[in-house]
C-alpha cells in the first residue's frame, strides 16, 4: 500500500507558486481569436517577461481586466508577452476568440479545455487570475481578482517586471 501511495503522489502535477520556475505549457489558440496556432511558454522565456491571464467569457471583472493588459501589451510592445487562457468549458469556449476580438485584444488567447494548465497555475480556478513570470522563468507574482482601482498598481508592477534584468 505504501508503494502504491508513493507512485500515486509522483503522478500528481506540481503546483506553480511564487518564487518557483514556471512550468512549461503549450496550448491551442482559441477559435476565432486574434492569433492562430499554438502558444508555447518556452518560446518566450529567457527573452522577456510573460503574464499569464486566466479568464472566462462569463467573468465580468475579466472583461474589464483584459483591456488593461492590452494597453500594457501595446505600451511595452516587444518587451513583454501576455497570454490569456480561457477557462470556458465546452458550452462557451467557442465564444472566447470572438470575445477577445470584440475587446480589441491582440495578444495570444488560448484554450485549456482539459484544464491541465489551470490545475497547475490556478488550482482554485479563480477568474480573473494572473501570474507574472520574469524573463528568467521565475514566477514573481500571482493576482486574484480585478478592480479598476487596481490599475495604477498593475501598471507599476508591470513596469518593474519589464525593467528588471
């Protein structure tokens, strides 16, 4: 029994947390989203910071948060990568790409229908939820929720993330 339990524990995915290396992932683009293809985290690390946003089409705070990050993506063009991971289920995931386009999002929008990345990065399945990863692949910050009043703190935090070497 003890051996079986040990093997079961080894099979569980690690949970990402502040101060640890960001686990690699690759996810497909949301149908109809701003960028086709797949997003692979490893393609961006060691070059620039990455912000991972967890959102859903049914999440009203997410609809306010995404445009804030779009503005930061535009402001720091080429110096930061942002990816929005839709947590929509099979019934609403087809709306994710269109919703992102309607909001004017130009950064990658991907889906995680099997919740493999959500389970590792956002096990409570909070929305919105963001993970800030520095250029060296280390998770620097996690943020749960969003209010427009937090915009100055987010802007200052992203400026520091981009400036850090």
